C-alpha cells in the first residue's frame, strides 16, 4: 500500500469535495444456490490507484494478483462485512471500505490509499 491520501473526489478547483457513497451489500450468487460469492462479485476485475492511475493488478474471487512490477505474490482479501475488506501486505494488515458512487467501485484503505475498479 502506499502514500496516497483518502481524497475520493475533487471539485473543479482541485480542492476536496464530499462524496455521496452508496453502500454495496453482499449478494448471493444465484448460480450456486445459497453459497455467496466474495463481496457479491463486485470486486472482480482490474484495479488502479486513484491519483496517479497506476494499474495495480486484478482481483478474482478473493485474491489480488499484482502486476509484475510490484514484486508481490498474490494476496488473499478477507471480507469483514458487506462494506469492509482486509488484505495482508508487506507485513501489515490493511482494512478497506468498499463503496460505489455511480458506476465507480472503490476501496479506501486504512493507510489512505484509494483503489478504483477499471470499467470499460
């Protein structure tokens, strides 16, 4: 994780503005009966770091697979509840809040770094 600051939205002047966040509940995977998928599947896909738009890697199921430049092995994500996840990275446990604002899904991590899911 890094040196980012949890500043989710900026207005036209470049100053911080408020963020209207919609909670993202865990959904049941209809194809597997009562077995739930990790975070309802909303985290699956490519992730970038907010601020510098660096591609970090891809989340599939509950695993973050980093791009080779980060020199990290794949990391397991743990679901704390329907809005929070955690990841053990570089000897530290980081917790994050999952949010959805419009079409953007993001994770605001306890160290201030913000990731967002790339959409097509």
